[in-house]
């Protein structure tokens, strides 16, 4: 446990805030608007001005990487953000990073950074469920807590962390689980790593899967990511969407199946054909929690199972895996590792 005013070599920690947009930078027509607003319109300097208490936590620097609603996130922007985080942390003038981000895809960006950042220094991703103009905007306290977390030595070596609503979670396991409430984020299969109380992080658990400086994934120099499409399983399915993904050039397909990865027969046949042609298929689950186990038909078709990753995080890992290999057996090992 470390005090919020802890210094490093006689100085406050130096934290860089990288802004991507989202609800935390959103503006509504009046204070009662918590769902109908324009996301990603307020600049990071304006957000920081609202929280002058940050000066007691750290020396703050900032940069506006983008200002978009997070449903507009792209692979190119993920690569740009990862490169910037790695660049900042590689020097001796930055002790930690905070990324402000929209909540719709926050967990995917956080997991991407969890797999591509090459540092033990803290990286914290935060956002807000209510725009900055709301009567009870949650962004200012979330930003304060994120800086407090990134400034704490207790966060070092834990991989990329997510904090909203006082909770601390691992980027691998924390997900958005509600459309509008302020406590929308949680960890379905496992408990939170800890809490932030009065600006002080309190850790109780840690994620043991490989991440950050231990990761084999290096996206330096990449200009794009392999295309991976995600299909949602349902009864009375068909082949057409699978075939369309293959025709569009998908190198991988994540199928969010029913229950323990169940697939409609025609859909399974199409996915097996795609796998035979060299497309890597991940059999995930739409249920939102639990381990997906391989069935005999999955093994026969060389489908990959995602352990307990949800479909959209499985898509992130598959995209990175495809930068290394197209061998389903090797990719299965990656899913078992990360």
C-alpha cells in the first residue's frame, strides 16, 4: 500500500494522460441527459482543468490522440496508441500512463495494450458512463482515480488496468456489462483486483496470465492488423455470413456460439470449410462467462477455443496471433497462455 502523495526520488510521479475521446469527453444538451449526448467533443486540457486535485498526485502531461466515440475505434488507431504508450514509457520522463477512452470498446483497447505494451510501468484505462455535462458526471472522479492508480508503485507489473466507479480490474477480465449504469464494468468469472478508496489503490488479487513486458506480441512497425470478423451464433443459422467474411478477406473468424460454443449445423459446415482454406476459426460463447471446451468436431476442424475470453477479446488476441502465425495449434497455445 502506498500513500497517494508518495514521491519518487524526491518528486511526484510523472503521469502522461493520452485522450482518445468517448463519453468522458462528451457533451449533452442539458444536465439531465445521461444517454443522449455527443461523445468525444471536449479536449483533454478541458477535462484536466475540472480536476485541479490531480496536482497533488502527479506531474501531469497530456496528449490528444483522438477524440471519437469508441464504437468508431480502428485497428490503425490501436497501433498508433500502442506505439505512443511504448514510446512514452521507454523514456525516463514518464512513470505511468492514463488512457481516457469511450466505454463501448474500452475493454478491447485495454486488452490490446495489455498484450502489446513492453513495460512494467502502470498503464490505466478509464472512461465514463455519463457525459461531462451531466449533473452527476462520473468522469472527473474516474480520471482522478486513474491518475492515482497510475502514480502508485503498487500498480507496477500488474499489466494494463481498468478503473471506473472506484473498481480496479485487469484488462484481460474486466468487461462492460450494462448499457447505462455508472457501475457498468465488472469481472464476470473472477473478482476485481481491488478498489480505490479516497484516492488510494488497495489490491487484493492479481491476474496471472502473461501480459505486457512478458508478451511475445510486438506491433512496432505494423501499419495494419489482420482482418478478424466476429459472427453471432443463433438457431436457424446459415452459411452466408461465414462465406461473406471469407470473401472479404478475413484471416480469422470468431464465432460467438450458443452455450459452450454451440453452432448451427450449416454454420459449422461453413466454418469448417473456412478453416480448411486457412482461415483460423475461434469457437467462443455468447453467454459472457465460463470456459469454452473443445468438442470432437472442433478438434477435427482445428477450431481454436478461447478459454474464458469473451468473443470481442478473443478477436483482439486472434488478430495479434495472426501477426505471428496462421497455425491453429500454435494459436491455441497463445489462447491458453494469455
